[in-house]
C-alpha cells in the first residue's frame, strides 16, 4: 500500500516512519521525503525514526522550502513525540 494511501486514510493522525540501516537507500529516503511533502500539504505532523546513515541521507536531500522534517534517533521517542503533538 502506498504511503500516500495510509496518510490519507489516517489523517489527521501524525505519521511516524521508521528507517533501519537496510532502509538507508536513496530510494527509501526519496519515498520518505515525498511522504513528508504530502504531510506538509495536508497539515499532518510527520516524523522519522532512523539509523545514522538514514539521517545523513534525509538531511542531505531535505526540501528546505518545507517545514523541517522531525528526525528522532529512537522509535519510542518518535512515537511519544507524535502522540504528544497530536493532543
């Protein structure tokens, strides 16, 4: 299922995407950044929990004209922050 379908189905709930070391590829980072653009357009909070290689790719390729992509090092913190922001 495409990320956009999931985002639309659960909007306005925040989106948390988890990238592990194996997912630190240009293709997966591109998909995350496209999802971030969609979330920005919908006014939906999005954050990413990542590995260090994924963070570097995300930061290097982020669209600086959009709101800053929230990146967390730990999954539990990403989820807690998203839940707190949603309330």
